[in-house]
C-alpha cells in the first residue's frame, strides 16, 4: 500500500503522462467520487464523477471496444496535445506536460449533446464504433464520466481539439419540426408534466441512479435557430445543469485561460452560428459544437447559456 502511494506521489511530482494503465486507481475510493483528473492531479468538483478505470469503465485509453465486440481496435485519442506555439512546444519538450504547460495550451471547453440519449450508448457509438473520444460524458442523472486525463487530446471537435476539453451531454437532440419524431419517443406527456423515457430497447440505459426520473428543466418544447435553421428540442435535466455548472467552475479554476463566457454577437447575445477561423483562433472560453463547425447544431437551441454561465461564475 505504502509502495503504491509513494509511486503515485513520485508520478505527481514529475511531468505527467497519462498511461494506458492508470497508476492512480486507489483502492477503497467510494464510487462515484467528485474529483476529475488533470495531469495526474485530482480536483474536486462537488458533482458525481466516475473515472475511466472505475465501473462501468468508459475508458478512452482502451484500444478495444467496450460494448461492441465487432467494433474496430485502435487508438481513440492523441497522447499529450499538438501545440503550434514554439515556446510552449520547447517547454513541453524539456519537461514533458505539466499542469502549467497544459494550462497554457487549453483555453476552450466545447459542449456537445450526444444524439444517443444516455452516456452508455454514447460511449458505444463514439468510442467503440466511430473511434473518437471526448473527455467527459454527462448522463441524464447528472453523473459525469471522465474517460481520459485532460492532458490528452480527445477527438471530438476537429480543429479545436488541441486547445479544448470536450463534454458529451446525454440527450436525443434538436430537430426540424417535420423530423421531430425522436422527441415523441424520448419524452412523454403526463399529468405532472413532461418526462424523459429511455426507450425499452435500451433497458435501464446504463443510468447510474436506479429508476431515475428525468424531466427537462423547462417543461415546454423549445424552438430556436442554430446556423439560421429552426429546430425543436427539450431542455436538459436540472441534474445535468447542476453537474455541468460545478464541473465548469472547477475547469475555470484549473485552466486560468478558460473564460466563463461564450461567443457573443454585437447585441451581446450568445451567437447561434459558427465562428470564422480567425474568430475561433482569438476566442477563449466556452463553445457549443456549432460555434466550431457549420454543419453542427449541438448543444441546440434549448441549451440555457445565460443561466448556465451565470451559475458557473457564481461558483
Ligand atoms: Zn458535437
């Protein structure tokens, strides 16, 4: 036991490299804890966090598929991060990645929804089948799954990957009115309002909270524009907002260049379209995937940017 602790301490003192087999899976930790892992160090969030080496092991370091046995084998992430800045590259070359070099490299947090509905299906689709990765999955009950150390580059938002941390928020998503059938499948109306319903074929959906009763934070369906197109969507659950706020506040503390704001237009409203390459290069803060790519609409018009940002700043 002491040998293992000494090993962990030694690793924390030197440059960090997140290995495929983690050295800091400490025995006896209650699952879930509330800590995320950044360069081998742990930071408390106040929200439930399950790490990649804990059950159900949403482990982006694994080159094997987790659920889809017939899925491809191979790497799903980039060890460390790609850096263009020569000074930063020199510091990394000299010492390896440290929390300081990482904090200089990372200044974006990209929000996605997963179009899968729950985090288990998301991990199967993203990791097992599409050979992609994202640092965090946020399930409907507010559980955060961290799939790899933030020192490593996940494959979730193309050109923003080297600078960003990514999160997939579990939700079936936003649709044009004439294609909104998935909303009828995933949300049912009852006397008490609107309720999330994981379709029968997914069983319990892998949701950690037994018999979780999920409701959108706002009961009415939200209509709004993204990239100039109109979409309908239900809001995320209060449990998801609560965990996202706590996680975001922690990230802003760990990454000083990550500003608690989103891209805004001339009137001060959060933008509903993609940034140009130049605008993206200059921006530091929180982005929807649609801010990065013109062909994306997540996290959709129902995502309550102002309430989210205000709550994250307040923490
Ligand atoms: Zn996305």
